[in-house]
């Protein structure tokens, strides 16, 4: 389920659609979880976030923290 239009969904559905879409999208699949096995700590979290952002937006995040 794409997350585009989440603000409209929040207004229309009282936020239920928003959280369902976010949880569905950002939950790692079995294969994706396997890619994290050789990583530890912050590297593991950063890799997971960038992977899911890439599948969501089709690009890597532009902002560096």
C-alpha cells in the first residue's frame, strides 16, 4: 500500500489508515531481515531505514543528519 496522500487519509479516516500504511510499509520482510544479520547497532538501524526509504520513495534520503 503506497503511503502517498497520507494527510488526506488522516483527515478522512481519523489517522487509522496512516498508521496501518506506515506499519505495513516499514515492516521488514524475511529476506530484508536476513540482510541485517551481519550488521550491528547503529549500522543495522541505518541500513534498515535507508532500505525501507528506498523501497518507499525510489531513492535514498537527501538530508544528512
